[in-house]
C-alpha cells in the first residue's frame, strides 16, 4: 500500500541520498520529463538551472537556521528538455544533523502562476531579501552594499517583472494574486 501512495501521489516525490535520486514517483517524472527509471542514481544537480544554484541551496541547508530537518522554498528548476520552470520544493531529512544523507523531497510545478525571468545572482539575493520584508538599508547592510545600490537592483527587478511599485513586485515574486 505504501508503494501505491508514493508512486501515485499528486505531487512529485523523490528519495535522495547524498543529493543523488534513488527513487522517484510518476508525478516527479511527469514534471521533469521522462519515466521514473530515468532518474535512478541521477545527481539532483542535473535538475538545477546552474551548478552555482545547486551549491547555493546546498550551503543554505547546512546553515544553523535550516538544521531542523525540514526545508522549503520556491525556486527555478530545469526539466530534462532544458526548459526552466518555477517549482515549490519541500524536503525532510531523515537525520537533521546530516541533511544530505537521506531525505524525502516533494516538487510541485508552479510555473503557470509565475513566469521565469532571468536574474543576476545579486538580483536574486535582493529579490529574496525584499520578499522577506527587509528595507533597502537592511539589505545593503546584509550584503555589504550601499542602500542606493540596492535601490538600483530593485529598479531593475521592477522593470524585469513589469511592476510599478515595490508591493506589486513582491506580489509577483511570491506568486500572490494581485
């Protein structure tokens, strides 16, 4: 009965060991393209848009604040076809002290609600911190940049997302209805 629940869950599921896919379900394969067996022993890094993004998320998982055994975010992932898409990712490690050892992860395609916009790594950092409610001065202090530089990055984000004001930008970044 457990196999039926895992295999036919309405969300993509994958069991990872040391960031290698050991097993995935039908919805995971449908989301990323192909069949479940196509993903056996595949490095999850192959489904990230860049190696830098793979390493950034890995570093986050090792930070003290994320050592709860659970993690969730919304990020851009890459299908087998190379197409980029927005994905809601949630994971739980079997052992919080070793977050990469063994974990179960869910992947939900949310690209219909959010277009993929190309961002620089700095724009991505500013966007994330803006969505966390930090002011330009607070973001500047956190990133060791002037608040005017942060305002310039925010202006670029407003333009790229077609937003007129900061609340509209945050709504578009978080997928909230306007």
